[in-house]
C-alpha cells in the first residue's frame, strides 16, 4: 500500500514539475521581454492579448507549426537528438531540488522533492553538467562553421565554470557537513544564512550560474550580438525551442539552489517561509534579466582570464580560509 502511494505521489510530482516549469519557462520569456523593454524605454509585447500576455501562446504555436529543417550536411541522428538532451537533464536535475516544504494532506505526508538523495546538490550539478553535451553536439553535428564555433565555445565556457561552481560550493558544504539540500536548509535555521559567513562563495556561485545557463554577459554559446545564433544557427521550430526551455529551467534551478544554499531556503516550512522562498527565487530571476539589460558581453579570452586567473584562485583561497575556521 505504501509503495503504491509512493509511486502515485512520484508520478504526480513528475507531471506537475514538467507541466509547471514548461509553462514557467514560456512565461519567463514574456517577463524578460517586458523587463528589457522597461529598462530600454520600449513597450515590449503589447498587442497579443491584454498587456501582450498571449504572446507566449502565439510563440508556442509558431514553434510547433514552423517547418523543421535538417541541413543536408548535418550528422542527422546527433543533430536531431541534441536539442532533447538539455531539457531532459534540466527536468531530471530539478527533481532533486526541494521546491516547497514538506506538508501533509489527507493524512499523507508529501515530500518536497522527487529524488531524495544524501548527495542532492552533487546530483543537481552533475545533471546540469551533462546538459553541456546538448549545445556541444548540436554545434558539432550541424555541418556549419558558425555552429562549430558555438560548440567550441560550449566546451571552453562550461568546462571552465564547472570548476568554479564546484570549488565555490565546497566551502559552504564544509560548514554544513552534508550535501543534502534539506540538511543545508535546516542548518541555516539554527546558524543563520550562509551568505553572511560565505559572501565570496555566494558571489562566485552566482557568477558561475550565469555562465552555466548561458546568460549575459557570458552568452558566448548563442551570442545574440552576432548575425548567426552560435550552436543553434541551423535549428528551427520546436527543436530550437527545446534548447531554450532547457536554458530557462536551468536558470530556475540556479535560482532555487542559490536560495537554498545561501539565502535561508524555505526556513522552517511555514506559509510565510514558503512565500519568502518563492519571492527570493524570483528576485534572483529578476537579477538574471536585469543583468542582460545592463551588462555588456565579454570576449572568450576575457572569459578565460576571469575564470582561471580571478574566480578559481578566489574559490581556492576561500576554501583554505574556511578549512582553517572549521579546524579551529
């Protein structure tokens, strides 16, 4: 009986997560366009529905009905499967992120996550890292030199920032003594937000999150300032859309992780804590959008300089200082 309830709960949670975050990813495109328009003294979407809200539906219809073109010189099986990898890894990763506190309904306790693991944060970051193969394979298989350059940028950017992500998160984990996201949340109830004791780790993790989600100023994979679209140059229709569903879901994962690890998470799980949890997450999402409107792009050489000569040494120094503090 308990096994049946567990299976039903899991299937419902999987369905809810996929449906909600597919819709939220679409709505975030609308939100982003409105925020950018406001900051650049424009109107943004206005004509399709009230305040342009139905623009999301119009874009979805366009993606589903647009012709799906596969280039003649492409490696067709890899070209077709590459766009699927990114959203799949993103949805699997978010299954290990507690999106709400534990609660009881009709006498049944509902857990806040789909995958409950003692190495939850490692699982999430690992799945996000696997998503790197999506733009990489897309760029390599397209038979287009601009796409190939996008694939090469994928390798240098995401591999470099995986190092920064891992090192930045190591110092807070040394204080908590656990990689379970629920344990990290509970640690902050008694000891305060980790951003207070780990401000350097917070900044490093957030910067690395921008790079891993291909957001400005680190959007070298699909560089909007260029005429072409990097690794996605040869893609059209829903295959093109899958890349960006995965990108926006990953953006929410980074926001949730940042709140859980550094900003107190969902606290003790009260209604007020839950509302604050969502509010803190959307403040970080707004920060993603704000940065795109306000910050210039960086060149690949500037990215490498920042990663290996600034961020990684800072992360290592922060780990050493935290280690001494823990030992004392």
